[in-house]
C-alpha cells in the first residue's frame, strides 16, 4: 500500500504528455499530426483512464485503512524560509480525482464526435488534457502556494476553452469577462494566503491548521485580522464557484463548446471553489463569523440562481444558473459545518449536471442538422419542441438528469440534497425556508427546460380572422394579454405566434420578439405552416452518433446509482461515504458515524419530494402540450383571477418576475453602470486632467517662455541709460510694494 501511494505523482502528470506531444508534433510534423488526429484522442482517453484506475485504487485503500498520505520534497530553502512541493492523498483528494477523471473520460469520448468537424480539433484536446492536468494538480496539492499555482493554471485553461471560438466576438467577450471576474477572487485568495503565512509561518496544511488552532485557543492572534484573511481566502472560492456576487461570468461562459460546459462548468472547475473551502474548513470552522458568512453567501446563491433560471431561453444558460444554485447548496452545507453532506452533493450533482449538459449538447447537435437553424437558434428552447420521437435516447437521459436534480427518489441528487435541506432546519429556520422553497423552484425550472425542449408546444391549427389561413399558437403563458384582434376561438390568456405579422411570443413577458424567414418557412415537429409560399426543404432532427450516446448512457448509470454511496447498507448503519471520509471528518472533530433513522428520513423525504412534485406539476401545467379537449379547463383558471384591478396587479407581478429573471436580476446592468461605466468615467476624467492640467502646465511654461523671450528681445536696445531706467523703476515698484505690506502689517 505504501508503494502505491509513492507513485501518486502520476495522477496530475500523466495527462500532461498529450498537449506536450501535440505541440511537438505540430511543430515538427504538422501535416502528419493533423492527419492522425484521432490518435491523440485515443491517447488522451487512455492516459486519463489509467489515472482513473489509479485514483479508484487509492480510494479503495483509503476506505479500508482510513489513512492520509503526504509526500513532499524541498523546493526553496533560504535561511528561515522553506517552501516544499509535493502531493497529499486523502479522502477529499481521491473523491475529486475520481470525479475529474470519470467525467473527463466521458467528455473526451463525447467530444471526439461533437468536435469532429471543427478546425480546432487538435487544439481542443490539447486544452482539455492540460486542463485535466491543472485540475488534478490542484486537488493533490499539499500546500497553499501549490494550490495557488494550479488555481491560476485552471483559470488560464478556462479562459482558453471559453474563448475557443475566439473569432466570434461574443465568445471573446465571454472569456475576458470570466478572466477578469476570477482575477478579483484570485487577488483576494493571494492576500489571504500571505496573511495566513504571516500568522502561522507555514503554507503546509497540517502545520497551518495546527498552529492556527493553537493561536486561536490561546488568544495569541488578532481575531479581526484572522477573520479578514479567512474572508479573503473565501473570495477565491466565491469567484471560481460562481457564488454571489461574482457569479456573472458563468452564464456567459456557455459560449464555449458544450463539452466544455459539461466538464468545466458543471462537474470540475466550478467545484474547485467547493474543494478549496472543504480543504480549508479546519481553518474556517474555528471562526464562527466566517462560517456564518459562508452559509449566508450560499443561501443567497441558492435562491438567486434558481430565480434567474426561471425565464432563460438558452438551454445552456438555464443549466448554468442551475449549476450556480446547486453550488450554493454545497456552500451552504459547508457553512453549516456539514462537510460530508456538501461533498455528497458535490458527487451526485457532478454526474447529473454533466449528463444534462451533454444531453443539451446532443439536442443542439441534432437541431443544427435542420436546414436553416443557425447555432444561436439551435440553443433557443422557444424554437424547439416535439423532439421526443426524434431523439428518444437523448430525451430519456435528459429526463433522468432532470429528475435527479429535482430530487426525485431514487436518483442521485435526492439523497444528497435532502440531507442538506434537513440540516438547514437545525441551523436556521429562515435559511431552511429559503432552501426548501428553492427546491420547488428547481423542480419547476428544470421541468420547464425539459418540456420546452422535448415535449414542445401545442400544435393546433386555428382559423384566422379572415378564415383563409391556419396558424399555430404557443401556450406559453396563462396570464398574457389579449392576442391579435379578430382571432376567434382563442382564449384571452394565450400568447400567439403570428405567422402573418412574423412575431413570436415569450413566456410571462408582454414583449413580442421577431423571428426570421428561415424559421418560419420550415415545417417543424412543433409548428406547421400551411399555404405558405416558397417553402424550403427541411430535415427532421436526428439522434446523435453512438459515441455521444455512449457517454450519455454511462452518465445515466452514474445518475441512477451513485446516490447509493450515502445509503447505509451494513449492520452498523454507516454508509460507504461516511467511512470513506472518516479521516477528514475526524480532523474536523465531528462524528464520523452518520447512522440513519429511517423513520425520520422518510418523513422528511416525503415533504421534500412533495415540494419537488409540486414544482413539476406547475411546470407541466404551464408548459406541457395542452390538447383541444383540455382547453375548457382554462375557464376555471381565469375564474381565480378575473379582469379588474386584481388582475392588473397580478399581471404586473408575473411580468416583474419574468423581467427580473430574464434580465439577470439587473446585476450585470448594475456592474456595467457602476463598475465598467465608473472605470471608464474615471479614465476619461484622468485623461482630461492629464491633457488640461499636466500637459497644460508644461505647455504653458513653454508658451510663456516664448512670449517673455520675445518681449525682452525688444526691450534690449543696447543703451545703458535705458537699462538703468528699467532697473531703478523695478526697484522702486518692489520697494513700494514692500513698504505697503509692512504698513498694513503694523496697522492690523
């Protein structure tokens, strides 16, 4: 066993060989390297698979022996300063290594086909392998300096992958936004690292925890300064894990290829912030104010992410805000001290969200095969629908991920999120109410995404006002205002898609959005246009290739069964995860026995599942296709809120919620106005000051010298009498002023 730990250095270094070989191949043999590009994909998958097997072996040994292994060697030695470099293998490291490698392998297999037609195919896999190296180096780091080095490498890889299609201005702006936002948190992380080195004199985790706890217990450290350093450390996690208020980069990061969204922004890189807080929890747990602050940021992020996902039209942005909300649950659990439950939800969410992102990629890939659908339209859920019979495997996988995220048993996220919800009652009733309400919102917006994408909208032909043309309508909103005048047979609470006026309605919104000729001229599963001139050819969406479906199948199995890690099957009532995390839990001085009271569990689970089903019911009621035989039910709905003052208030509330969600809670606009606008205004003011004052003084001295020289030139005539007269006149004026001031001084 000891010998196995000694070779753990291959975990971060093995994937690094792929980008190095690709770089050398492109430099020396560019043509052969590009022609044999599939060989590099095979190498990437093979090497990451070796790392995965090694990580699983380490994890099995840790479960059996409950051991922690650290190997370091000296890097820098200078008088009293010593910096070591090495790796730390503990339960947290092994969990993250397995997550990174398993999800990474599935994404690589998926990407082989997804990126097959892209010119940057080799560059993509070089970036991916380098990211895997950086992330594995981060989770195996043995000290804060080493973590910071790999932390920045992960940020660099994120920048490169988000801006992979850098020729698109939107992608270029997105990667810059992610880079700048993360630099804010990284600067705080660097200051926090330096602050704790000042306090403890060490960067090593074991020495850092021991010395700091002793200083706190003996009251030998400035508590305010220690709290500030801890908050600065937490700032790095806030940026990397897209927590409020540094979350604004995550939805824009969806401009990168979809496999990037699955690997980096669902399962691994955004989990780096959770990993950092979990790694440093022995520091934070002795400072109650910091723990409360972590929980507060977590609960704000939970609710904010869920509300912002309600009205998103881009399928990937909706999933991005969902990721933000679920990361908030993990941060909330860490703030409450629920180390085991936070990591449990990290595991279950990683596989479920990777499945959802890869499923969305499969949908986008199939929509792009339809003639006339450009990439920006292929991600718009409003333009999808009716895909169930065309992509059944993708639909089934996406449904499993959706049900898991909603917290429906026996899928993965049910077991982990339910425990966090139960712990929240013990911590704060207010936090618990927000967390439980957000669970219902999660079920609502996730099923909204699923129904808009796969079930689609009602495809009913209705006669227009002149009785000559049929038009379909979208049942997007039950509270929308009256449709186009003259249309008969339509309830006033429907929003219509008007073919004649070339308009499309949106859910909850009073705004009408235009769509172009290509979309209107195609016959789609969810829209039929008859009597339309100059119809163009079309093709129905088709299922993705087998390599992409293979990744969906494996991740579906993880989503189904990974929740069993938290179920106590043995006689002692201790689950596998608790036994696995026992060394880390003991380090936090918490109880490692997580025995389950099945009666209490079932009682709490019934409540959480009921909330989830309520959210699903509301989403199905609003977005599921409603056939003509059910239209009469809407008369009952309208009777609840009739026309009048109450209905106007109700409409304003609904539209306000929509505007809040669709406009990202106006946070981006606030940043643009206050930060971006403020910086630009300050730059313009500085530029004006430089031009008018600094340059003005310099230029003024030069101009004054010129005029004085010109004046003196005419005064100097060469006559001594004139010089004497000018001298005596100047002295007289000077003496007059001097005596005048002297007189005023004595007079006062």
